[in-house]
């Protein structure tokens, strides 16, 4: 049987990737292209006609100050949240692989927040910030706890970041744990014999060997933070005074609540491009840093 | 062996926590999970029992979903028309959009007034020849055709807990005595002196402050349309507008006596409603739909709604603001057959013309009827007030043409005011600049 003919290659491809390709095209590629088409119309979401308006939606996107504010806010939030999530996750991973007693229990415990859906998580933390902390602050007369953080602009952002760290740190910890486990014992032993301290082993041996974990974790956290919507919705709902509206929420509001479907779609496209560029760039840079043992 | 035990314990713990979270999710979010449709049918009826016509109803009032489902079963059993009721907590237009693009619209959709104007011409059939049209003042017509069937009357005003007030004053509370802000302030001071330190609450939600309270400033103008046009044109001078100042004086008073005055933007609606229901506070601006929340608590029967107190002589302080709320439209597309449209018309007629339909609206769903032939004796306290003002012709009509982002943008500005971040002049400026930078809504 010839294995280098075109038909054979096609058959091979469709046998292994055919179903996935069809499904991917149907639920990702097709809607994406359709969405692209909608950015050139002034559709309101419900009417039968989709009047063609050229680039008008892109023009109004660039004139939509609230969108750029939301995008800037998303950058700030993502930058802080990504760093904190990964720092916390790395430290947790380090601790639960260092051989402490009951480390499997801790691994499971830190991972559990990730199993709770974002909407529920938002409501839980809303209760914590609005009631539990305030009650605690009043009972112990701690000034900065006695009013709800969610009521101030900076506080609401801080709450979002805290909840994101709590939500994602456990998940990223698992990836870092896998990274730590993948560093083979003989390399570590060799380092010890050469006289490395624990810290030196960590920085110069473990970390470079688990660079791929960093790439994965950063990619996952960056994209998730940029697209944050569920926690944003249930924790702050954009309040106070629309100062915690993230890009995704603004896009949703623009398209469905304000019924500017075309503009919302154009804004979503720009958000996608921003995410894609940041994500790809970060993976590209990260890959270069990977080494193999 | 020990390892196995630990592993089993962990699995159990995680499983339990998942179950717990799941339970929490259900009660917290209800149908509000993304896309949250809940369909519930009366599937049993169907073709076996009669004509074989099947219609779908979209209900957008969450508080009456259970009643609708039950009614659908009974209605199906009686008439042989298979009725299925759907609910979604999405924005009405956004939810319908998905059904329209799927070529699977509901036969009957319950929408808001503004949706009738934006969707009606394209998607709704003409109901002008229906019998109920003569019995209501609230039907919506577009281009001379009646398209929207009003489901009920809802109105905004100041909710009060008379029990809480009377316990302190010792006298029967008569809301008519407190039409002016001066009289109202006197009462508040009396309440404070009597031990109710903070007698008012404020809902900080943008829809409450933007779409409900701020909108009254427009709706109570002598010529609403002209005033809104002057806002678009940038010539309206809010800061020197008598109505604006009268309303804001009231709002300032509410802020002054607000139980959550330290951190008003953190006040949760549930907490405020509970305090009002249980008499910890006596007044809050809202509407009769708030009963759906109040009745979840240990409420006092002796509650009601009164006009917003204002120092004015234009009569607005003797009226509530409101009118028809939620409208049924019948789909006009080729996806809905003539039989289905007829069955939908029959259903609307049943609601208004049949005693059972009437009982469903007023007794089961607790709605204030929008039809002169329907009597409603057993409404909840807030709705009873609304009916009293509606029957007396004391409702100031809704303005249905506010831009879609008005409540969000202006509500945010109002929140800033509530939080003390802008003063009254600053708020007026933000609202004026919102209007002058917005494309007028065609109508």
C-alpha cells in the first residue's frame, strides 16, 4: 500500500482528525466568520434585515471611550492577577511537593476552588466581602474592614483580583506540581552532590527544567483573565458606577443590552485580536526559554 | 491500606463539597446561569386530547413562572391546545434574538414596552380586531395597529411600612398627609426621635436609580416629549429645572436618613427589602414588583405605596408613575401557522374574558389587571395601592423611548452621586452630556 499518495494522506487525516475538524469548523470557525460579517452591519440583534454599513462599527468602536477604559482596566487587572496567580500557585506547588505531611490532602484542598463555577464563586465572595468582612471589621473595630470593599472603585478591582487568585491558583498549582515531578531525581541529586543549596537547586535546576509549565500556566491565566466575565458579573456586576466593567462585560452589554450588535461584535473582535497577540507572543517568548535535560 | 482510606476520604470530601456547591448554585442563581432557559411543558396533552395545535409562550416575569406552568397544564387539559411555557432571565430582546435566528420564535412572547416598538412592526401580528382592546387603556399600537397585549399594570412610588410608622407615631398612617417634602421630613424626624434611627433605604441598582427614579424626572415634566428632545438637543437646563430639583431634594432626604448611609453603594437589595418588610426601616423607593422579594421575609401586611413626596404644586405628589407593564406579542413569521396564531389569540381572550383567566392573572399571579372588566380584590398590599391610584386615574404614564444604555450610564452617574463622588450640579452635567452625545431613539 502506498503511503505517500494524496488520497492516503487525506484518508489518514480524516480518520484521525475528521470529526474534530468538522466540529471545530461548525462551532468555532463558522460562527467566527459569521461574526466577522456582522461587524459590517448595523444589525440590532433581532430584526430580519442586516443593513450593510461598512466600517461604521469600527469607527464607533474607536469612539467608544467606555470600551477603551474597560480594556485598559482589563489589562491592569490581568497583569496583577496573572502575576499573583502564578506566584501563589508556584509557592503552593513548591510546598506540596516538598514532602510535608498530608501533602495530597493540601493538593486537593487548594484545587477545590477551581471546581466551583465562577458565578457561584462570585456570589460566595460577594457575601464574604459585603457581610462577613464588614461584620468582622465592626466587631473588632478594624477601620478598613468596616465598610464593604465592593463599594469603592479600587476595592472592587482588588476584590476581583483576590477572587481570581483564589480561583485559579489551585489549578495552576497542579500544573506546577506536574512540572516539579517531571524534574528527574538524578539531576537533583547531582546538583546536591555538586554542593548546591536547596535554593540554588530550585532556581538553577528545577525552574529551567519546568519552563514548559510556566508557559502553559501563563498562557492559561492570561487568556482567562482577559476573558473574565462570570466572576465579574456575579461579584461586582460592573459596580460601583460601572468602574469594574471588564472588556468582555462591556462587549456583552454593547451587543445585547444596548442592542448595538454590530458594534459589540467589532469590539469583541478587537478583544480577540488583543488576546491572541498577547497569548501567542507570550508562548513564543516562553518556548525560547525552554530547555531540555 | 491506609493510603486507600485517605484517598477514599478525600474523594468523599470533594464529592460532598461539589454537592454542596451545586445546591448553593441552584438557590443562588436560579435560572440565571448563562443562557438559563427552563422549559417546562404540559407535554401530556398534545395531539391525543384534541385539535393538535401546539403553542409556545415566553414568560419574562420570573416570579410567576410556576403559576404559568401550572396554568398551561390546566389550559391544555381544558382546550386541547398544547401550551408550553418557557422562561429566561436573559435580556428579553437578547433571548428572543436567539430564537429568531434559529427560526424558532415563540408563538406568544411576553416583552417590555420598548420591545413592542422595536420588534412589533416586523415580528408581531395586528390585534386591533380583538375584543379585549376596548377594555384597556394600556395596549400598545404601532402605526395604528394594536400589537401589544398589556399583561398588567405596574407603578413606581414610595413603598412604606405603615405598621412600623404607626408603632412609633401611635396614629394611623395616612400617606396623603405627607405629599410635600416638608411634611415627609417632619415624619422622618418624628420616627428618628421615636427610636427608628434610620427610617429609609435606597436601592443602589442602576435600573432602580436610572430607569425608575431618574426617569420620573422626565415623566413628570409638563411636556415629556419636548423635554426629552431638549435633552437630546443640549438645551435642557437640569440644574435650574424645578422638577429635577424637587426630585433631587427628595433623594437627598432619602440619603440623609438612609440606613446604609456609611456605605450606600454596598447596600444589597435583599437586605433593604427585608428591613422594609420587617419594619426596621419605613420607606424605600420602588415598585409593586418588589413584593416578589418582600414576601420572602416576615413581612407586615400593612404596607403600601404612596407618591414621592415633593414640594411642588403640579400634582405629581398625588400620583404614582407607571402604566402597562409586560406585553404579549404574537409572532407573525411563517414559522407560526394561522392555527397557532388563532390559538394564541384565543388564549389572550381567555385571560381577559374568562373568569378563570381573570383569576389566573389576579389571584394566582397577583397582577394588577390592565382591563376595566377585571376585578381584583385580593392583591398584595403594594399592588392594592397601585390599583387604587390606577382606578382613580392617578398614574403618570411611562416614557417608553429611553435609549437602551440610559439606565446603565445614567444609573452609574447616579451611583456616584449616592456615593458622594459628584454633587448635584455634577450629576446634572453628566446626565446632560449623556443625552447630548446619544443618538435619538426613533419613534
